[in-house]
């Protein structure tokens, strides 16, 4: 887990780097006369389902922030780890999938590659849902410092 939390610029750098690598590999692979890599429609659906699972798991943290329940610190740490891992994993997968979709886009009218590019794009959008779910749950895990805690901390140091 990251001490200050996973930041959006970090996730975007991972997404763009993986996307660039995936695009360059895809163009090289296709230019070599090989058949493009394949993906099914189910990939995007599964990634959206994973994002929903992350949100349902993190809902306990949302309820705790609103004073409706208590969450043990170990459980909170595990939920935070799941959220951050989901955001980073989703960024990697989104970069890979969207890179392949962009690599296939110039050949969209050739041998069904347009439909394959759409499948890659749908999988990439599903991965972006996983990224968003991870970042939202991480935000739910954030603990705001109370004004009383800051004052008591100052009086103990003085």
C-alpha cells in the first residue's frame, strides 16, 4: 500500500506506457504478416464485474465513513490494498487492450479486424471501469483527520 495513496497521474502513466508498448507490439506483429491477437466479448464483461466486486467490497468503508458501521483496521487495510491493486491492474489491462484496438484501427476494413478492434476497445473500457472502481474505493478508505486529533497532538508535543 502506498502511504499517500495511489494518485491519478501514476495510474495514467502506467496506462499510457502499457498502451504504447501494446500498440507498438501489435503493429510489429501485424506488419510481420501474423494474424492479430484475439479477444472475446466476455473480457469486457468480466472486467466490469470485477469493478463491481471491488465497489461492493469497498462499500463497508463508505458506510464506516458515514458512521453506520465499524471496520477492523486489518480489514480496512485489505480493502485499501484491493482498491490500489485493482486500479493498477486495470490500468495495465486497459493500456494493453486499448493499444491493441488502436493497432488494429488502420486495418479496420480488412478481414474482420474492425470487429476485433471493437472487441479490444470494449475490453479496454471494462478495464477502465476497474480503474475507476479502485480509485473510488481508495478514496472511501481515506481517513480525514479530526480537528480534535490535531489539537491533542500539538498539546502532547509542546
